[in-house]
C-alpha cells in the first residue's frame, strides 16, 4: 500500500504542474531540458551615419556620399545587395541648449541607418575598419549569429526529449515502477541567445574625433551562441 501511495504522487515542479493537463491514473510529469553551444559564423551589423551642416541639403549630401562609399566597397567583403537594408534618411534641425536650457537651432542634422549581414566572420575586423574610414559615426550593434540556427534548435529539442525520457525512467525505477506511454506533451520552448562575455564594449562603438572607443581586434570571434530547448511531458506509470 505504501508503494501504491507513493506512485500516486506527481513528480514535478509547481510551474510545470500548473501548465500541464494530468490524467487520473498513475503518472509522472517531467521537464526535459537541453543546451547546445556553437561558434557564430556570421554577423549582423547596424551602422549609423550622421552629418551636421549649416544647410539641410549639405547635411543630406554628406550622408549620401558616405553611404555610397560604403556600398561601393561592400564587394570586398563578399557582401551582396540582398545582405543590406537601409533606413530612410532623416533631416531635422540640430538643437543646442545653453546653460539655462534655452534651445537654439544650430544648423541641420542628417542621419541614416544601415544593417549589413556579414557572412564571412573572419572579415569582421576589416569591415569595421572600412566602415569607420568611410565616415560611419556609430556602430550600434554587432549581433553574432549562426547560419545553421534552425539545425541547432532541432538538435537542442531532440536532446530535451531524450532528457525527459531519461529523467522519467530514472524516477520511475527509483519507485520500482516502469515508464509507460506518453499521455501528453504540454509545451516546448526553443530559443537562442548570444553573449559577449568580457567584451562589454562590443555592442556599441562610438567615434569621437579621431578616437575609436573599441575593444582590441580579434576579440569578436571568441564568443558562442547558446541554443536552449525544454519540453514538458506526462508519462503513464506501470507497476512492476
């Protein structure tokens, strides 16, 4: 009787219990999890051009010139037109404030953002140097990615399923029972994220005069992408 009473307990966390439909018979609820890590092989880079001039047309023309220089050199980094997306150019009054916070117009500011996908990560340092030389004012973000993300997500999900089966079998065996058929698969989560570790400055590179506030070259390739997957499963329990 003691064994049967123990087998009636649902072995799960409270969060899984709340989100999972449970059967009336003997059962066990497990959450399988898995993590897969890989090195990135591509990067999405967001760039911003900016110009402040006395006349709005002058500001726009300078940004146009800088953008055209960048586009003309992209072939040197194996970047085609499909790997580029450009936002609209914005021209607005450039406002300055005195010590009393009184606003005053000081020329015009033109800005335009571009997003570039670099599929040869070994060229990243060279591309950043090139972008700065043609007049990029800000490298807003460098997002490291994998061209095989969907494959790695599937690998992580498969491992999460295996992990759920292993946990269920181990717990059932500990109570002298066997794992039965699957009653339900409530949910599954697959996601990925990339981290920058100690490279705290990689997300944003600002240009001030002739100074470039950036991490030393070569550190962009040290990071990894983590793919995580989880699945909640309810198994029937069989008495031995």
